[in-house]
């Protein structure tokens, strides 16, 4: 899993250029530029995306795709500013939380007329669909979990992954006593703090009450009256004692580097974590387990969610048809094959010749096994995200809670105060 392998995989796809030759868009001598904007941060995925872009350009002489990547923390605000100023990208990453708003504002083009939309099983695009029309096309589902360094566990005598909360804390104690940082926290990037929370509350709160976030935002319920949200805060406060020093001054790349090199044992984030860690050290021996949130081992299961983000198209793009051709190629056999060969994520694109079913992404073997054995639970189309202002409020209040040592009760009250303020605006 390295740059040479990625290049070889996509070189093979370019050899199939004749298949797409008839779809060359640019007129002879005409130069066309497509702007693509996302917040991809995993190095291996960046390499794959770049190889897909390069292959598409090879198939379309005169076409250039300019890719702009940025931190997730800056992405939404920047995207909204670009639409407001008339400088929106042709192709952009869009979360389900914003789909209806973007469709209503005329920012997202319908995709049901693309070949790409046929590369998904029924129901997969539900969270990215409005009134039967798909508006964003994803590549993988989302599973929030614990990624850990198997060699570090073995060196510290940890032979089984924890399945209960008590066992999880015991593992943290063992690692800490061995001089290893148990949990990598990259809270300088607020999306990582939210990912840490999601690895907990998706299974412990939303699996019980899928309407919890919606009801909190509508102010039909409060944080203060919820024992489940109080327990989430208690657990993240306890985990802080096992996190690296100065987590609010630590970046995601720092955590992934330390995890790759065995200086840190675990981190809580999405199943894409392996991509960044393996880019730091392709020999890193990684695996995953679902974060235990109770002392009942039966509760410790991976929660599989419907895809909640994909590529959308700007309907005002001067090259909308070409952008749709890009999505067709983005989900084509060769692009999917390069993905499953090189990227540690669970690919959900089907309808191609790529052997995705037998693929076992490096570092995700335990997830693949759990899915195959039916030992997972499904969140379905329940949205795990707070909406924009509410998400910012959660991140700010929980940051203050961890930094200043507020009590759980104070944090719950502060969350309610912020949600009341936002709802009243």
C-alpha cells in the first residue's frame, strides 16, 4: 500500500482509455477547467483521488481538474462563502445535513440522470436524496470505532480487545503503566473532538433514540434531563486522563504518526483512520474494535451507518455535463478497483466488475469479519450529526468542559443554554 502500488493500479485503468474515448468532452484545442473541493485529509485517499483525477484528464484531453482540499473545520464556512459570492466549485463534498438546504437554495444538481447513480444498491443513497432525487454520491459508509496498534497491545501483554467499559479502562491503565499513551486526542482540530464523541454517542445514545439530536435541536428535550448524554460526558471526561498531554495543541497528523510508530496505542475516530496511519508507516500493524460504553459485552458492536456525505455538483456550473462524466468515472470499475486495492475503507459502490465483496482493507479485517458474521448493528438513515450552529456549540462547550474541569451538570446546562440561544435566533 504505497505510491508505487497506487500508480500501478491507475496505470492499468488508463490502459482502458479506449472504453471511454468516445466520451471525450473537450473540443480540439479547447481548454476546460473543473474545480473540485473537499476536506480529504487521509494521505492514501488523497493519492487515490489524485490518481482518479489524473486518469480522467488522460481520457479527456484539454480538461484540467483543480482540486482544493482544506481542513474539515474550515470546509463548510468556505463552501457557503463561495456559493454566496458566485465562486462555487463545480464538484464538492456535501454532507446529508446540508442536502435539503442546498437543494432548496439551488446549489446542488440532481444526479438521477447519471450512470454513476446506478452504482449503488437500493436505499444506500437515502440520506443524500430529496423527493426521490439523489444529490450526492458517496464512496464508503461510516463506522466510528477505536483504531489500535496491535503490536503495542501485544508488547504490553494485552491479548484481547476490551468488550466492556471496565475492561477498556483496565487496558488504558496497563498501557499507561508501560509508558505508552493509551489514547491519541487531536482536539486542536475540532472535528476530531466531535469524532471522539461520536464514537461514543452513536452507539450509546442514538441506537436507543434515533430522534435524540433532532429533539435536542428542536428543544423538545434537553441535555439536562438525559442520563444517556450525561454518561457520554462522564466517559469523555474519564478518557481525558488517558489522552496525550496537550490534546488541544495536538493535530490529527501528530496522533496518526504516534499511533503508526507505537508511541500511542489507540485513537477514537472513523474507520478511515487506517489510511492516515498507514501513510505514516505502511508497516503499522493496525486493527479496530467498537468502543465499549457499558459493562455488558453484548453491547460492544460496530454501528454501521448509511453514507452521510458524497460528491455533489453545482447546477450553475458552465461544465455540468462534464462534471457528471467525472462522477461516472469516479464510480467506474477501474476507480473502484484502485480504491479497494489501496484504501482502508468499506467501499459501498457496486454495479461494477471490481471485486469489492472479497476485499479486506488493511487494518479493517475485524470490521469486515463482523459484517460478514452479522455481528454489527445498523443506524440506518439516522443522522448522527448536529446541524451546523448546534455542532459548533457542542464542540465549544465540550472543549470548555474538558479544558476547565467543569462538572457534567455544568456542561449539560451550558449545552442547553447554547441550544436555547440558537433556537431563539
